[in-house]
C-alpha cells in the first residue's frame, strides 16, 4: 500500500501598491521546485482579496511579500479578516523590507514568521513545511 503525502498549498501575494514582484516570483518558483503547489495572486491586492483567495483556494500557508511599506496596517488587517472568516488557522508569513522594530507588532497581529532581505529559499521552505504540519494536526 502506498501512502500519499498531501501536497502543501501556499498562497503567495503582494499587498498594497507594491509593484515589485521579482522576489515573490522567485520564492514561488522555489516552492514549486520543492514540490509545493503555489497560488500566486499577482500584484496590488488588498487584504480582503488575499483572505478571500486563501479561503477559496484552501491553502495551507499564506506568504506575503511587501517592499513598499504599509505592513503596519495591511498585514494586521489581513490577519483580522482571516479570523473574521474562520480562517485564522492559516499561518501567515511575511517577507520583504520590514524594519526589525515592527516585527513584534506583526507577530502580535498573527504573523508566524518574518523574513528579511537575503533569506535563503531553503529557510522559507522549511518554515512552510513546519507550519503546514502544525496546521494539519
């Protein structure tokens, strides 16, 4: 008998007016190469868009790339909307230009992990695997 492993589904999104998506696309490709299914939302999405897509697509983890600021309002709003839509069990990770002093507030809002510039794809992949295992329990 073969045991079939569940494929991890990850939503990669860009919030706000940030038009720089190269990093998000590189991470999406790395996740696909690691055997994950990636739902890439494209640029300039609202927290409402991301929450809705995450629920509709039944993703295991949400990864947000943010380079243009706005993280102090956009990320907490996304986490609030997930809770409001009974989807608070979907872990949220964030990557991009996030000042270190803002990380505790993002974690308080519900973010599981914040990745800064230069983070290796392997570190992100391992984090997503760990979070999706916790989510499946």
